[in-house]
């Protein structure tokens, strides 16, 4: 009887042990097979953390090979470094804690060196060799970028705003400034303050800042109206300097036109009254078509976050004709529209990357982007250019209302004036003094001309 009881007890223990082993085996299968991908993907996975910290990201270079971002240090203490401390809005940032932005985000897989090639995967996962990223070369010019940044910094009061410099023929972005910006080398220590900062230094105003355009739209509407034979530049305009109520203010021409004014005078003197007459003639459908053809209603495609709030439809042609309706624009959109006038009516497609390193270490050139289409004819574009060309400078400056209590200064320029190759757009927020935006714009023009001088 005792013998039988002992055997029974032993069998129960054996079953319990077997069940325990079975449970352990099932658990191992569950976590190593069923849930393996979820475990590997967890942010707190020590293996992932260690692997991420050992990745030597590729370099980001300017158009001339100048380093804009690179990874330095020993394999167990790598640091992402940006030699140009104000490059943040243009290049973006990489942070283990806060992720990526800008080009660092748009080309993250390339810069990380992600590869599905068997040898690379074997070396990284089995032999634990460090992951080496590949280089990306941008259209930016480091010297022009630094000059643009310094121009904003040199103006008293450290104005908020943006600057975009484009090469007209290619759509290449040579400089992109958003002010105030941030130092990507100090992102981790300043991140919380940057997020809470009411001046929004992490916002790339050049591609995401939405501004009510005001009479910035004037050259483009006039070019389209001229193209459609709705106006003649020497045609008479009645009462060009009449008062126009806008947001509780009364607006007239920026400078006084002659009593017997023409449409050319309307552009020269920045007159809003005749623009309302023209907008009423064109109607909402005509204005919509003009804004679409000049690229104001679509976001340009770039490897950056260019997302903005969805535009509401135009509602009032009289206000839309003077840029005071629902349309808002980014400085990049204005730069592309301006480049269209310099490009004989062809809307360029912007480009920010010229070459990407392949898995064999060879820089592969990225093809130039095709033009986005014809906004107006070359005849109309050249006619507006000729009107804007004064004393060898092809520029347009305007103080634009942006809501009831705000005014932004804009400066648009094509240079050289005789055969435009570059488009420059500057916006300074909350500024009625055109001298500020003019100083920045002219300084940028001078820098561009000097950089191309033989």
C-alpha cells in the first residue's frame, strides 16, 4: 500500500515536471517566434539601443562637398555633429531621444545604411559589425546658406521670417533659412524649451510657414491677365489710387501713381484698387486657375516635412485679388512662382538632393526634376520682368497685411536682372519697415552675384 502510494506520488511529480517543461517550451516558442518581432521592435530593447548607438550615419554634404552633418567619435561613443550651427532648419536633426527631422528624416534609411543584401545583414546580425551609413549630397551651398543666416542675424531686433534662394533653371534650393532656428548640436539639452517656445524655432518657416500674401500676388495675376489679353500694360486705369478698405484699414497705392495711370503703373506703385477690378473680371474660377498654375495651391515635393493646413476655397474675388482672402502661401511657393517669371513662364520643380551614395560607395547623381508645366507664356513673363527691372535690379518689395493686426515685409528678386539665373524670396514677420527686408534681400543678391563672379 505504501509502495503504491509512493509510485502514485512519483507519477504526479513527473507529470508536474513534464507540464512545467512543456509550459517553458511553449513560452519560449511564443516569445521567440510568435512575439519575436514585437520584442525586437520595442524601444527599450537593449540590443536595439546598443545597435542604434553604434550606427555610423552617413554624411550630409553641400553641393561642393562641404560637410553639413557627420558622425564622429569612437564606436561606443558616436556623436552626430553639425559643423554649421545654424543649419538646423535646412538639414534637420538626428537624435536618439527625439528622432529625426528634415533631410535626416527624409533620407533616414540611406543615412543609416539600411540594406537587405545578405552579406550586410549577416555581418550586422551575426558578426555584430557596426552599421555604416551612406552619404547624401544636397543642392545647398554652405557659403550662401551661412550668408543668408548671418543677414537675418545682423538685422536689429533679430526678426522672424524666412529666406529661399533657388536656381531658376534647375529648381535647386541653394539656401533655405527659417528664423529663429535652432542649433542641432544642442538639440537634446534644449528640446523641451524649443517645443514650448512661442516663436516656434522648430518650424521650418521656409516650407511650412503660411502667410497671407497680400499684393505679393500682383505680378503673377498681372502676368496671367496679360497672357489672357484681359489687360494691356499701357492700357488706362481709372482712379488707380482710390481707397480700399481691408481689415479695418484703408489701403491705397504704396507710392503715388500718375493721375492718368496704366496697368504698368499699377504694378510699379503697388496699387490694390485696380487689382480688385481685375479680380472681379477674372472671377473666383479664373483666380483659382491662376493660383493653381503658379503652384500656390499645392505643396512642393521635397524630402522635408512640407505639410501645412488645408486651404479653404476662395470666397471673395475682390479680397482674393489683393491677397486678403483664404489663400495662404509659403516662401518656397512664392520663390517657385517668382522663378517661373524668370524661367519664361515655366514652373520649376524644386530639388534639394543632387546625389546619393550607393551600396558600393559610389555617389549616384539624382536626375534633375522636370518642370511642373507652363504657368504663362514667355511673352507675358518677360513683360512683367521688364516692368520690375529698375536701374539694373529686378525686384519687388511689398508690405502685406496678414490679418487685422499684422503686417509682413516681402522682398522678391531675380538676379542677374538682364538674364535671371536665381530667384530670392525673403519674408520678415510683423514688420512695416521695408528697409529691414530690403537689407536682407539686397545682401543676398550681392552674395549670389559675388559667388558667381569669375
